[in-house]
């Protein structure tokens, strides 16, 4: 057996006898280090792979994976190999999707037999570069899964500050918990994302360009966290959302898990072209549809007005063609508010909620049109128009399918209040409050800001600002023209020096938009501290993935985290 495969595919071999673990003689035990039990049903796309290895007498190989569409499951390439490195056949790989409990054998309930295996054409069995494979399965009814991270999402993660990268990514799996036993339930772990340049500096492994890194750099209370043996192929995703951005697949790491050394994860964002190619090869191509428009947070129209919103439907795929590219709409608000497509082939359909823009839309191609939204309610309201992109093919990046647009139909202003602390001393603090009228149509008259004073606190410059003492204190701001703002600087003194929370509210002669909470700002004021805090309106570890790459440092040998 080559040194790189000490424990070969490192896939976990489970005996049929409950609780018994069987490994190759030279293989380490699979385990998750740190982490917590994952909430049942929260990640219904999480998948367990069970590989029936003909070289094993009483066990199977275990990996993690992610369902990314009704017909496709994404995992690590090395998870589709037997323990002797031979390629597994589809009829010997079974998947269980959305299960919280780990399967001990091959139970029939929930078992799905893989129809086809499609492996990355450039996979390197030594460096674990391009450690990715797709499994085609019969269609399932599950409609919730992660989105494959795009370049913008990954760039944002890569450029975060050290504090923002702390616990920024989550991994899932069924590996060992450190007690010597496999977890019977799915577990999760939050890890620190490590930028590629830092990973190369910290790791004793050679990190391929197709790999990203994560680790626990600052364990709390000495509790180390990591993915490890038993976790390969499982997901690494941003945050903890149920429909997250998937950035990695657990791939490899040092034999000594949870040492603080970075672990390697397949860099999903760089594999999009290959994923498209493989899904096309498998007869069920995936695409990336988007609908985009002007970056306008909220449009404004008078009562009974009409707003025309332009949008572009685009096939953002790298190579795959979208069939029957469609834009659909939903509209919240009064029943007397209507929307109409002004798109090629759909203009005459005043009641249409779907518009097939093109029967075939090539990768990179787009079609531009508009939606006309008309209010006839006669009352102030903010309506939300949602435009959604789709095609006959399933989408591997559904998080960018929708464009959500607010439209305010109103004859009133739209006030927004923000607060920020500028300076402090042991007994004094200075705040700036900015009141804005975001409406481009309607002025606000006699605006002002009110707030209750915390105990043992006084407003020092209230008289010069014309503030009216009381409970609450009221400070006038004056009239605000459309899209105008004014700033007040307030100085406070206290005889306690204890941090306090202020709540500010804005008002005007006119009503504000219904349901709008941006006229309130809360801010915690600190004394005798280096501060730069701000508040706006209404402010108020170890997943499982099979570990590929353990490395015997003296020999320079990697192992997979299976």
C-alpha cells in the first residue's frame, strides 16, 4: 500500500455489530473533535454515504456529502474509492438524505442507490487536488439545499478581518467525538476561516490551488475543534443558515486532528465549470440563473402612482444552456395593487405571474425587460415585488435567483434616524444623531428627536439646541426637504461613569411610512473608553467529513479524512 494511503481511503469501516468500529490495521480512528449535536431537520440536504466495499467482511465505508439538487449529491472524490484505492461502482454506494441518526448497516428505509458516479477529471490521488465527485440519484422531493458559493461571496469571506473570520464557517458530520466512538447523531462545528496566504504559511502540508482552509485558532476554555477522520466529503459552509453558501468539502489534514493546524477543504467556487461539465455528462445539467437590476433599496411613488422597474434575466452559467428561461413575480400589499410584465412575449398578459423569456438561453446570455407596478389603494403602503429566475434545469446557486424590491406609495416623508458616539471621558459623552428624509417626493415639517434620559444623566447642551426638558426630552431638528438630512450633536454628563443605553425616536408633523421602524435608534453609550460605536434605525465545532490528508511529518505522507 503506498505511504500516501496509510488507512487508504480513510473511509470509516463500521461493523454490523452495534458500536463496533473496524479500520485497516494502520488506520486512525475516525472522529469529530469538539462541536455539538446538530438540530434535527435543520440541514435536510445533509447526506450520509455508505459504501459497500467488497474488500471488507463486516462493514462499510462512511462519508458525508451534500444534496445540491433533486438529482445530484456532491462529495469528495476519495469518498468514491474503496479502501484499496480502486474506484467504487455506483451500485455499491448508498445515500441517506436528511437523516439525523447515523446508519449502522444498510437499512432499507430512506436508502437511495446511486445511479451514476461522475468524478473530477483532474483529481490527484496524492495531493488531493480537485477532491470532488458528483453522485446522480433518483429524483427526491426535498427542495432545500445549499448554494454553491460564487466569486463575490468567496472574495468577501477571504477578505474578512481576523475577528470576522472567527467561527465564520460550519462543518457537519458523524465522525468520532473524541471518546473513541462514532457519533450516532449528526454533529456541527463552527471553525475559523483561514485565508489562502495564511494557510500556506501555517500549514506543513502543500496546499493545492483547489483547496481552502479552516481550523480552530482560538479554542474557548481549551476545547479544540476540527473535522477529522470520518468526516470526508461533508460540507463546509458560511455561517449557520439552513440554506447556506457552500464553500468547501472536507478533504485532508494532519493525522493529529484539532492541533490548530489548518485542514484542507475542496474549494467549491473554483470547481463550478467542472460541476457543470459533470452534470451535463450525467444527463441532468445544472445552471445558474439570476435576475438583476438597479441597486435601489426603495422606490417612491405618490398615492395611486405607477413604478416601472427594469430587470435583466441572465444565465450566469459558465457553459450550460438554460431551457425555457423564465422570470416570475410575487407582489405583497393591497389587493388593489397590480403588476404587469413588459417583457418580450409577455406584455399583453396583464395577469401573468410567469414569463418565459427565452426557450433557450446560452451561458452568459441575458434578456432585459421591466415590470410595471400600479397602486390604486388610495392609502399609504410599502409593497414588495419579488422577481425570481428559473429554467427547466435545476439551479446550483438558488440564493441569487431572486430580486426583492420595495416600492413606497405615499404622500408622506420617509424618516430614518441613526446615532453614533464620538468621544467620551469618565463622566461625559458626545453623540451625533442624523435624521434623514429618504423620500425624493415629500417634505417633512417640524421634525424632532425625543428620548428619555437614563438615571443620573443630564443633557449638557440642550438649551443651545432648543431642546425641551421633560420625560422624554424633545430636541427640534426642523423641516427636512426631500432627500435632506440634519445632524444634532448631543453632550451628556453622568455622575456614575457606567455605560448606559439611550433610545432615540424621530417624529414629524406627517406620518411615517407604515411598518417603518427606522425612526428609532438604540445605542449603548460608554464612558472613559476608546469608542467608535454606531446605531441605525431599529438597531436595537466539529462537523463530520472524511479526512483525507493526514500527514506523517517525517515521511511527508498524507492521509485522507474519511
